[in-house]
């Protein structure tokens, strides 16, 4: 009897082990994939202490600070410029002992260095885009780990405030040996043939020490399961594979600013039947294009207006909390706005998500700005990195319809009317537009000019490579738009910024009669696809011309979002465009 019971017990155990081996879910679902490092960090502001001393000096008097955050939202560091050091200790969650681990930063302004357990992981330059490191070789799987981040906000861009510090989330991510780096979803309607052309590009990374057979299983949620995709990756190999297919247009609802319909693509990555990675991405089905001198969205001509919004608030700096984004974007939509560049830098991911769900079209831009930006030279590897990172991160957002490679480049020398691009600046714009085309063929390309209407030959601006003209005007906008149209006919013109002097403080700040007249006149030009006033909100600045308040008062609302007379004026003007 005992032998029979033992035999039965052995069979049950073996059966359980067998089931565990064949189930693709068990191992993958036994641990959390992410650990947030947000919250309280130690902080030290110093331009004199050597980096090596910061790493080794344990008796230094550190302050505390919240991440994400900007040190200059605090009175103590309100005007501090330079290096800020962040330090935090952490332990790994359970079941991470055999995982590949990445340390991910949403954004750190502007130059960042990162150390883990005394090891320099690398340096990142930019300030508005994510970066990460594979920390598997340096992590203590048991016990305490120490991460130190140096953030340097010395570099200033434009007239907006150079908010310093770790401004986006910090996350530890655990991966199996094979991971899905991204899935890029293109879903473009073909109205003539009544189909949707799908193209999904998967980027897969193999960190095993041997080759693996990978299976990709994707499902368009609530629609269909797609055929499996199989590939073999050598040890250490990273590979991209693209799957294309067509589906009936009538089976889907299109994404539009009035009806922002979203779908989800859920993907499992397996190796020999064992789940290695999972991801879900939102996407929308829409076609935004140029025909002649018009914008078309989903086969219909559209003219759309907007306002520019600066990522700035006295309490939040540029950290972009969800409640502020929701408040601002819904308010902007209530003005009749549906299209804008918003800001001269890559936008926060939660802002993009909100625009996806609420129907706001965006042009995203990297922060290359002004007369003498040191990054405006041909084939700049740093700006190429920014473009690549921005497009890789934001490819699936239906709200993003165009990429811009810079703003208001111009020759600082010579008479105002002759300030065309320098040879270097021309080469920068020309080469970056070419580079964008290699990264994304599904969206429009532009750069924002304040020189297109000036004297000179057509060759002073590489407008043959842009899909539409983005033009800023702080003068007689109708006259300048006419000059630009005459010089570069056959393309739509979007007035990406318009203004006449600062509006002034709340509540009495108002649009000038001159500006009101310009806005009303511009709507008469069929080749002007819309205008975007600068700006939605007042913003902190130490740029020339900033009032004693420390805030540039160009906004239709002030820095705390109190409405001005200008707000109500603009709402009435935009109603007339409809």
C-alpha cells in the first residue's frame, strides 16, 4: 500500500514539474518587472567638489530632494546653475537574481553622468529624452546598491528656463535573456482601395550566450490574433524584423481630433515555448498628408489652429505631472485648438499619451535653436542621436504627425532683412531632414524658420525637402506670409509662432489690436493651414526682455494658469476660423 502511495505521489510531482516546464507563463509571471526609484534622494549642489570626492566622501552633508523634480523649484536652489549630485541606495526585488537589469531615466537636464556602485555607466547629453544602461555586470544581486547621478544645467536653450535635475521617472527594469526593445506600428489607411496598410517592425535583443529560436505572437486586441513570426538570433545579436499586411478599412474606426479612436497591439516573445517578454502599445489609424497647399487628415482638407505651450510651472518646473497636462491640454482644446508644435523640445510621454486619447495633433522637435546654436552643423552625431531617440520612443503615437529638426536658425550678422541661414546651418537642416526620412517615412518633415521670407535666392533655405513650411512671425505676419508663399509656392504654410510683444500680466493682459488684425487677416489665405500663438502660459526666464517678475508674459494665461483678457480674445478669433 505504501509503495502504491509513493508511486502515485511521484507521478503527481513529475507531472507538476512537467507542466511547469511547458507552461510559457510560470517563470515570467513570478516576479515584478519594474522597480521605481522615484521618491526621496540625497542631493548636493556643488561646482567645486571633484566628482571622485562626491563618490567617496560619505561624511559630506547631503540635502534631500524629490525625484522626479527640479532643484530650482525650491527657494534654496532657485537660481543655482551648475552641477547637482543625486544619490540613492536600493536593493533588488525578489526573484531578480538571474535577470538582466536595466537602469532607465526618463530625462535628466542637461548633461548627466551616472555611477553604480562606483562604476561610471556613461554620460548623456540632451535633457529631454530617455536613456538607460544595462547594469547587469555592476549590480549587487543581494545587499545594497548605490547609484549616483550628476546633472549639470549649465547649458541654456532658448528663452525658457533651464530647469535642472532629474525631471522624469527613474526605473529599474528586469528582463529575461531575450527582450523586445520596441514594436513600431504603422497603420495607414488607403482610401482608394479601402484597406489599412499595416507594417509592424519588431526589434529583438538576445543576451543569451548561444543562439535562440524566437517566436513573436501579436494580437490586435478585440480584433484578431496575427500569424506567428519566427526568427533565429545569434548570441548577443540585435535584429529587426518587419511584418506587413492589409485589412479592410471598414473594420476599423479612424483616429481624428474629433474622434481619437485607439487600438492596442499586444505582443508576446517566446523562446522554445517559454515567455521572455510582453508588451502592449496603443496605436491609431489615420493619414495626415499634404496635397498641394493643404493639410489633409483622413482624406479631408483641414485647417487647424493652436497655441504653443512651455513646459513650465512655478511649483512643478518642467516635470509635467498628469494633472497639469490634463488641465492644460483640455483647456487648449476648449479654445478650438487641434494642432501645434507646443514646445522646442521633445514632449513628455504622458503628454503624448494624453494627446493620443483626446485628439490633439503635434509636431515634435529637437532643441536646436537660435542664431548661434553650437549643434547646428551638418551631420551632427549628437542631434542625430536625439532624433533617433525621439522617433524611436514616440513612433506609435497617432497624435505626432510631423518631425521638426530645429527652430529659428539664422545668421547673427548682417542686416535684419538679409539674415538667411549660414552655410553651416543650411547644411545642418539639409542633413537632418535626410536623416529623419531614414527613420520614419510615414510622417511629415519640417523645420521652423524665421528667415524664409527674407531677401535672397531660393537656395538659402532647403525647402525642397520639407513637406510644409513652418514660419514664425513677430512682425506683420500677413505680409511676411505672402513673401514666403511667393518665394516658396506650392506648399502649405503653418504659422508655428505668432506674436507682437508681450501680452502682459493677468488679468488685464490683452492681445494688441495689431495682432488681432493679423490673426483675422491670415484666415483669408487658403495656403495658410493655421496659426499658433506664442504662448499659452507665461514662463520663467532670464532671457533679455523678461519683466522683473522673472516670467515672460507672452501667455494668454499666467504661470499659475489664471486667464487674461487675451485668452477670451483668442477664443473668439479661433471661432471665426471654424
